């Protein structure tokens, strides 16, 4: 059984990586859980930070796969993305929600709240609960403090349009673990 991911696991198109990450376990210094919601972004995608090319802010997206791209959203929340595709392309997967599994007391302290369902249900909450800041930007996802383990089983996956964006809103590149109660927002019913 495979227990560690490799750069090759992140070298596929972002929508494939986003789908494959559902059910994976991510921890930062031992705090984390199961990835239950992701969104894919690509350089050809007008909603992506990489769409207009490299800048000081998004340079990590153009680097090698299997690295963390961390940015501040609305000047308030840090967001964690996993860089994918080949170096120079500019693609990533936003980690939108995780099911807390380990280090829950640390998450509650960082987030200042108790309800398990609210600890990591949204990209800003994920980063805060895991202790992610700009200091993690550019770090390898394959080395401490990160640990990313592939899913141990196949999960049913739901998909739908991405949320919180103003361009390419209809692109169905938001993926979730079917039946999870930890989503940032419910998926549309078909």
C-alpha cells in the first residue's frame, strides 16, 4: 500500500489532482484531517491567480508541483493551495475544507471555537486551524511540517461550480467527499 505522495502525484492537471485529493489526509505539524472539499485552478482559467502570468504574489504557482501556495484572501484569511502540473505552468488546488481528525484541541485554540463542524469548513478556517501563514508559502508538501497521505479507499465524489469567484463561475471544478458534513457550503442538488 502506498503511504506517501510523490511529485508525480501532483503533476497532473489541477482538476484531476483536486479530485484525487478527496479523502487524502493532510497534517501540518501533526494537526489536520481528511480533505473533503477542493477547487481546481489553472493558468488557462480566468478565475486563477496565475491567469495573467507570474507575479511576486503568485510565483510559487509557477514553481515545481507538490509545494504549498499560500495567499491572503480579502486581506484577512490565509488560504492553502497545492501546486500541480509542471514547473512553469501555473496551476493549483485550493483546499476548501477538511474533516478534523488529529490535533483538534490545537485547532479549537487557534480558531477560538468548539464546534467540530466549523473548525475547517472553508479555506480560511482550514489555514487558521492548521496554523498556515505566509511562512508556509513555497514549502514542499512532501516534507515536514507537511504530511499528505493518499486516500486509503475510493470515495464517492460530488462536483459542482466553484464558489466565491467572479469569473468562470460555471466551471465544475469544485469537488467534495459525498455525504460529508464538513463542506464550506453545500453542493447543488442535481
